[in-house]
C-alpha cells in the first residue's frame, strides 16, 4: 500500500533477514572455497567460482521453492515468506555470477559471440549423454532474470497481478531447466553420487511439500455447504476465532468470514497485492490484514483505509441459531455491507 | 538446428534492443506509464530499468491504453 514507489521497502525485520541472507551466502562461499582447496587443490579460481555460486544458487532456489508450501502448512513460516522477494533476487545474483563466469571461461575467449557460442559450440542436441547442457542453464538464467528484474511493486501494479503471477510461476520451468542442466552437465563430467542424491532429495522435498499444501487447500475447496433459500450454511459461530477468519469456497471463489468486535463480515479471500490469503490474516487496528505483506482492508466494505484505493468483493451474511449463512452472490468490490451482530 | 538457433537469438537480440530503447524512454517519461512514478525518487527508475527491458511489450500496451483512454 503506497502512494509512490520506494527503492526497497525495508523495515528493521527485513534488514535483519537481508543481513542473514548476505552472511549465509558469504559463509557458504568461504566454506566451499576452503573445502575445495583442502580436498581438490588443483581447482582453478574460475572453476571454484563457477561451482561455488552455481551450487549456492541451487540451494537458494530450493529454499525459495519450499517457503510457499511451508507457510501454507504452518503459519510460523509466514515471516520468511515476507522476505522471499529479497531471497529470490539474491539467488538470481548467485546464478548470474555462475552463468557470467561460465560464459567468460568457456565462450568469451574466442572470436564468436559468447551467447551464440553457448548455443552452437556443441551441436549434439540429439544426444542425451552429450547434450549441450549450458543452453538449459542459459534459458533458466533468462527466466530468473525476468523474475528478479520484476520483483518490485511497480511491475505487480503495471503488469497486472495475473500477468505478474504467471511470470513468476515460471520459476518452476526454471527449476526444471536447472535440474536438467545439472544432471546432464555437471554429472556428465564428474558423476558424484552425493551430489545426485542431494539434488534428488531436494526435488522430492519440494514436490512432497507442494503436494501436501495442495491437499490442504483442496480440503477447503471441498468443504460442504448446505443451501437454505438461496443462502449457504457454512459453519457455527464458534468455529471462527475472535479477530480471525474461516475460509470457504462459495461459487468457486474463496471467501473469508471474519469475527471481530462482536460482529461478522465476509470478504473475498484474495488480496489485491500479490493474491495473498486474507482469511489467513487477522484483524489488526480494525482492518483485515493480509498475512503476506500487510495490505489492509476494512471488513465491512472490503476497501483499503484511505488514502489507499485497493478494494475486494464483499458478501452478505446472516446468523440464525448461532449458524452462519452466506449469500453466495459476490457484491461489487468495495460494496458496504452492514456487519452481522453476534 | 542452426536455423532455429539463429532465429531464436535474433528474436532475443531484437527483443532486448527494443527493450533498452523503451527503458531509456522510461527513465525520462516514467509517469506516463504510471502516475505514481511522478512522486517516486529518480533512483527507482534505474532500479526498474532491467525489468522494463524484460517486460516492455506489456508496458507499451499500458502506455497506448492510457493514451487512448
């Protein structure tokens, strides 16, 4: 929520996280260098840099990819989610150093354009054992570049949330390309059972966490509601915690019903900022507060408090014998609905 | 295969070239795309420059829409 764009939105919490990211990256590079010189002292500095930053980027990409499902499974991980953007950009920088040094060492010293050389120095595209794996890394780096370069609220606002989200979902394509890049490339040259096992373990972890999170979401979507004269019976009043919400799927849309100050209100569950789940947030200072980045909405009209302009759809509720009913027809975004008194 | 590579790399080159030109336009005329840029610090435009290069077709679309609106 802003009236202008900031260079970087920092607070003391985010600064602590960023320091942790930088310290972690530095520590990894130092440990990697020391271990390389101890166990493989013939390694050149260029090769060391390529391997250190390449493996660092892969580890960071795994962390980036598990944060989403982890925070959906356990809200204790939500604070890490808030800083995922900076972690993602740092991961791109590590991948960029890896890619830049690789291109310099293997492709920039001849008289052919280095990028052209990446694609044409090995034309064995029909071979699995000798596939030009660097092409896959280059394509992954292009995707990571587009993602890192658009990791700013300006792009979220100007590309539209839908386009922005689609662009950033391409991280899974980048991940697939990177896995292929690593397996076909590094493991072709120096097959290490430890590295292969580690990559496989990473893939299994990411897949299983995403599946678990998807099953949890499916439960919400499949929760049964009972229709009564056009109203849907959704839950008992006691099922909703004070200053919290319960999420239901109504007409294929997720709706969050909030209980606060002896009242009930229902709004669309999707935050206008990055599509965060509003129903997993709480009421803070009288506003529904998105758990992802703190965007706020007034529960009775779905509008962000002035001077902000974001709006979400609202829904009518009624209460009968402590049972909550919802009118499944969404009202226009920002429509005022009198809260139901408990 | 070489033809496919040539077409792809030419496309990539042209895409980035237009992106850079549009990025330079953005550095000077950012508020034409998003009015909030008028109140934002100039440094923000430089930070956004690579992203503008990457997503210029969408931003040009927005620029034309705001002109015709």
